[in-house]
C-alpha cells in the first residue's frame, strides 16, 4: 500500500485556484492568430458587464467550454475568446443613480466579472480579451462606418423619436412607461430628427438566400425566425390614376399580394403620412387633427393589427385601373407608411382589416372569389371568413376573369395592367433599414462632422478614432456631449470652416455585429482584423447563445459579415457556421400576496422547505420570519420574480466543477434547465465518488502497465468493454449531438463498473488504470480541475492528453445468450462463451432444471443453431 499525496476527500476549494493558476502560468489556452494544424473557433455570446454573472451566463459559457475542451482533447487548436459588450444604457442609468462615470462603472464591473469567469475554469485565451468601449476597438467600427457612408450604404434621414420635454432628451422605447418619461414622468412627445441608417435592405435577398447555407448547422426555429423577419413577399404594384388631376395629379400606387382580387377593390386606403393625406389635410382641420392622432399612436405593427380601425375620407377619388370606376381614397390607421407604398387597394370581401373598416364606414363589399358551395347563402357579416375564405379560389363577379383560378387570374390581371402601364410585378421585404443613431453619451461616436456649408462630412481616416471622453457623469438631461464644446467644436475637413461634430452615438448592436471577427486578431493595428487571422479562424465554427438573440443580433452580425466581405476584410458569406441556442435556466418561485393582490417575491435561498418522502414540497417558510410563503412553480430566473440563484454562492460552496457538471447533466443544452439544490448535491456527490475511487486505486500503488487483452479474466474483460463503450458513447454524444447529459450519465455508469470490479492481479489493476484514465479524460471537459489533479496523480498531464481511442476488439462481447426450447417453446436461456460447440451446448441445456422437467420421455430430436438456440423435440 502507498499513501497518495492528495487529500482522501475531494476539496474543490483547495484545488481549483491552484489549477487555474497553472493554466495561466503555462498559457495553456493561448492560440496564435494563424495556425496550420486542425483548428476550430468556438464562441459563446460575450456578456454585457452588468455587474455580476447570472446562471444564464454560467450555462452559456460552460457549454462553450465543454465543446472547446472536447476538441482540444481531439488534438485541435481551439480559439475560445472572451470580451465585453461594454457600451449601453445601463451604464448611463447607473451614472444617474450613483453619480459615477459610465466608463468607471463599466470597467469595475468588468474586473469583477472577469474574476468570476476565471473561477468557472474556462479554457479561454485571456490575452484576446477586449471591451468594445475602448478606442482600439471602436476605431475600426468608425473606419467601417466611413467606408460604408462613402459607398452610400449609410444614409441620413428624418425619423420619429420619443422626446421627453422636461429632461430635453430622446427616450428609448423601454424608457417610456404608459406614455410618460421613466425619469421625469412628463408626457412623451414625438419628434422628427435626422438619423443615420444602414441600408440593410440592399442585402435582404442575400440575407434570405444564404440561410440555405446554414440549414445543417442552425436550429430550424432560428432560420424560420430570420426568414419571417426578412419577410419576403411576392406581389404587384398597381397604379390607380387620379380621378381629378386638377386637384391631385399624382396617381396612387398600391402594393398587393392579391392581384387576383383587383375587381373587388372598392376603395383605396392610404397611411396618415402619405403625401395625398397631407395634401388633403392642408385645408381641412378635421383631417389634420386625425392625422396627428394617428401619428401619436404606437408604431408597433402588432398593435396596429389589433387596434380599432379608424379612418376618414379625404374627399379625393382615383380610377380603378381596369374598370375606370371612381373609388374614394380614405386615410386608414391600419396602413403603414413604411411598408410597400404606404397605400392599399381595399378588398373588403377578402381581407379582414378592409372588411372591418368597410363595415364601420359603410363602404361597398364585393365578393370576387368563389368560396366553394357557399355562393347562394345570403351575406352574413359574422361568418364572412367562412363565407368567402381568405384562400385562393375561382374568380366571380370579375368580368372577363370569371372562372379563372388564382395563378391564371393573377397572371392575366398583371398582363393587362402591364399593357396599360398601370402595374408591374414587385418583391417587397418586411425588413426595414437599420437606424443606428442614438442620442446617448455611452456609445461609439458617429464619425461625422456637420458643416453649415458642406453638410455631412465623414471624419477623415487619419483623424480616427473619434474618442469618446470618459470622465463624464450624465445626469439624465440630454446627451452630455452636447454640452461639451471641447468635444463637438471642430473644423470641416472639406472647407476648413467651423463645424460641429456629430454627438449622436451608434446603436450598441453595431459593436456586437463584428466582435467575433476582432477576436481573431484583437491587437491588429491596421484594420478590423488581419487577413491571415480572418483566413485562419473565420467563420466561427460553433456559436452559442440565448434564443433571445435569434433575430436582431444574428441578422445584424450576418449583415456585417457581408459588409466586411464586400470591403475585402473577411471571406465567406456567413459568420457562424453552426449555432446552438441554449435553453433558459428556471428556478422555483415563492411569494406572498397582500390584500390588494400585490405579490412580494422571495428568493429561493431564503426559503426553508419541508418535503415528504417522495420529495414533494409540504411547506415553504421564509427563514427571516418563520412564516409560510406560497410556492409559485418554476420560472425563468429573473429579477422580477426574485428567483435568481447567485452562481457565486454555488461555486463558493461546491466549486466550479460541481456547478458545471450539474448544469450539463440536468438537461440537454437547448432545453430549459430546472435549478435544483438536490441536483447540485448529486453532481457534487458524483465528483466525490470519482475522487474517492481514484484515491483508493492510488493507495494500491498500481501503475500503468501493458496487458494481453486476450488473457484477461471475464470480469476484467467486462470492465474493458464498459470502458470502451463509454469512450465511444461520450465521444459520439458530444460531437454529434451535444448530448452532455447522457455523456455524464455514461460516466456515472463507468464509475460504478470500476467500483464493482474487484481487482486482484496485476493485469486487473492495469485494466482498472485504463478505465480510470479514460473516465478522467472524458470527464475533463465537464470537471477540468478535478480531472487534472487526479490525472496528475496517475502521472499524466491533462493539458497534453488526447481523447482515448476506442479499441473495437474490446467492444466484442465474449459471452452470449442461447435460447433453449422444448418442442419450440421457450423454456430457458443460457449465458455461454461465444462459439461454444454443439455438444457442450446440448449438455449445458439438458442440465437446466427448467428444461429437465420437460425431458421426462425420450428425446426424438436435438436441434442446435450455433450461437442462437437449442431445441429439444420430445
Ligand atoms: C389587396 C388584398 C386583398 C390584400 C386581399 C390582401 C388580401 P404581405 O403578404 O405581408 O406582403 N398592404 C400592402 N401595403 C400595406 C401597408 N403599407 N400597410 C398595411 N397593409 C398593407 O401583405 C401584403 C398585403 O398587405 C397586401 O395585399 C395589402 O393588402 C396589404 F384579399 O391588397 B392586400
Ligand atoms: Zn464645410
């Protein structure tokens, strides 16, 4: 016996800091900007430095780390970086609340959270860390902005914002509460101010088409969300000439996907901002008031769809392009200025919104599509959808087009319109250009200069970056940059005259749209990313993050990749070849309700539970006052339900390895994970048992040694088989389907098998060694600290280990089951060695008591199918 020099008991707090220091000292996770060996880029969405880590972070970064460590074990060079999405509103809010500069607040948070991340034991190349709020980073964002502006891919136009008249500041949508400013409580007004826009619509078709390239690597659900957001629609533009050109010369163009219903158009509706509406309102105070009312309302599409339909006649008329009939033009609140041409041909019989509107204002409703079999029923407003159906069908009441089906009618009507120059085929996208100006301080300065002579002039490249002053404490009353002449006073690069620097900053989505590229060469001084580094590391092989970013962030990052590609900075069409969207982390909720129905939420950490023997909660008590609380069920961890569990507490109590194993074991990564104290304890127990088992093995003094696999005892062969089955399963589970939970379950089984195996001979110990070594290496992606310590005791350095290889011969089972029948009826089963000969099988079968009782008479025939069955015919 020998005494190992590790503790007999697993002490995470004693080993984790030591191992983390070792990784840092030896720079184990450092990779170069360019490598030639097989390599892989694994990226978890970088965090906003909000103050401290939450469980969602821990899950996200553990998933990325398990994948990174797995591929490192496969011998690949893995880039796993970490940084900070460091601009944004919370820093300004903190500044207002605590009178501390956003920069200081941000960097303090970063320091704290970096420490927390390091304590999770992530295999990150920390030399690549950056924060997006540093000039070294946003320099290149500004550079790209200038290039795109010069190319016409960025433009400036007026747009409507929420204006707080007391604070004299622009409010983000989430800062407006019930129509009032969140800080001042003043009634919010709408204002039109100039803003910069990225022409993302120029890329709409490509953003849609390239989703096909992601088919294999992205969740279907995310691809669908992207597709819907881009919203390609195939339709036609139809021109309705003015019926009275002396009053209004321009025709009205509408966009429709239902050209087949043209003969049922009974009025035309325009948006409140449509030029014709504005002209009609010039001498009409009621119309003017109505337009103003529409402008004040919500601009969210979802609200518009459900809002009560409202409208007013303009007094203008247009001509139907085919019949020449006079149709009235109405202003309607359900028509968006920002979609199509801001005008629709209304077909009340076949469009629900038009129908509601026509009923309300007594406008004609004309059926033009046949709804099978329902024609002769009288019209009934309450069942109109059933009556007409919104679907395609044969045309009726449509003159020459009667009887045609959708496709033929559509083409025939389009052809006729085209011949008259009153229509054309048209593709429309729901996607809008991306407005990026924010009237905020804590963001990347927009590199533009406003000159009264020359207009908008981009900052010359050699003057970049435009540096954001960092010693500023905003007080909530407008953008402080507007009060800093030292920032905004400048000269025009074009005429040399006095000019004013743009004080708006960029939407923080811009920083997160290209950070993945910067990580490939974070110190590169001559551009966004070096060509060689981009060539090596891009695209990201595996991106991991929350599904809440499934639309905007991913769309903007895909857009930026294409912009950078067209700028010659990166290659390829897409930034992320594979995407994993992690599920939410849920926890129990506890509350009390007062007489007014107001709920107070209690943190699970402050609740004492009494359970029955099946683990069901009998009673939940708030520790502070010993009184009961109501158990509210599992919900997403959030501030509003006060059910967040602080990862730090778990790490302090059990160690990072336990937290990691629990998270990976409790649920597949893309599904919700229910927090459970019992689960955490279970994970911890498992690691303790691994430690104990290894300790006991070390105590025997056995070491690695070769053995002849064919000469092992059956029990030793069984353990070998289990070992190699586990290697095969875990490798496959991780690589092919990210099934971390079943991988850990397999490792638990292997541990049991090792514990059950009573090693006696030197060969037995060698088989145990192989099993333990395999277990520890396979466990390393999940519990890297524990694995490294225990492997070191076995004389192995985890950081240079490779994934164990499956020995196919070890997988072959050396025994098998033989079915024993009497007169074709199953009577018993035999466990025998493979290829046991015929006579021995008969003898063994006959000896079985279950068989013997049927073999009383003479046996007529003995049938043996080798390796399968024995049948006695009596
Ligand atoms: C006539 C019609 C008849 C329509 C019918 C629908 C059903 P998607 O598929 O989303 O592109 N539309 C066009 N521009 C609009 C705007 N600015 N604001 C509100 N609605 C607008 O939808 C296209 C349909 O949305 C168009 O087809 C138009 O109504 C409406 F039985 O035209 B349809
Ligand atoms: Zn000028």
